[in-house]
C-alpha cells in the first residue's frame, strides 16, 4: 500500500496481489489480454497459472483465480512456452503471449470472457508469430483448436499477413465432424471449411478484414 493511503479506501492492483501470492504466476486468458493491451472489455476475474494451486481469492469485487498448468505444458520448460514479460506498476509480470493466449482462449473461452470478447480482443493483435502459433497448436494437438485458430487466421489474414499455404496446412487438422467450442452452447452458424459451429455474431458481415 503506498505511503499516505488509507487502508479502508485503498484498492490494491489484482495483478500485483496475485503475483505476490504466487511469484511463479503466469497470467492467462482475459488477464493476458489485459496485460497485452488488447482487452476489449473490463473483466472482474484475474486468472493465472501456478504449479501450486490455491483457492480463489476475492479482492474488492474481483476474483483472483489460480489455475493448474495445462497438462500438455506441465513441465518447467513447458509452462514458460510462448510467454513474455510485461511491466506493470514498476514490476515485471509473466503472461502468456499473443499466440498462446489465442489458442488457450479457444480452449477455455469462458475464462477469456467468451468467444466474442476473445475474438474482438485478439483481432487487435498487431502481429502473430505464425511459427510459434503452430508450435503451441502441436503441443495441445486438438482438432477443434487447430480449426478455431485457422478460422481466426482466415478471418484476419490480411492484417496478420497469413499465407494461404498455412491455412491449407491448418485445415488438414480440422475435426472430422462439426463441433462447438463452448460447452453447452446450441445454435449458431457452421463455418464449413473448419467444421466449427460458431455464434452468429462472430459471422456478421463487416467484422473481418477480408472482403
């Protein structure tokens, strides 16, 4: 707490509290979108990976949620795959980078604020390391994640300078039958190239950078 502040009125930064509770934290999902500077909306949950999980921590209307490292990355080197350091309030925090944030957002959309929030936020990424993105996809090796990422890259291919040959390569990993990304969702529109059923709001004309 800064000198001169009143304890009852001071609202600590949730990211700094989370990092103090778990110095090994790797921030993820919507928290990563915030740290990367692209989050479209404010969010009342702070999420981070840690190998030493603990109960959620309420903090003035915000919930700090500690997550287990994803199983495909549950090694010392794996948990730091596709991460980056970001400065915040004079400290350095580790967060999943653009590529991993995109893939893990499609893996657990609810933690990223839902599919619409994820896509609108990630569409503000100025660039993606397409080789690193494929490395992350190979590590998870799930057909629906390949398909969702392919759909996103196709949708924003001009902004992100995505070559057609990469889309063709990703397409070979798509699911064999149509799938939803969000549990319990019904309805939507089929993206036939990717065998994904997506919310209609994501398919509205004029939202992508392609003609």
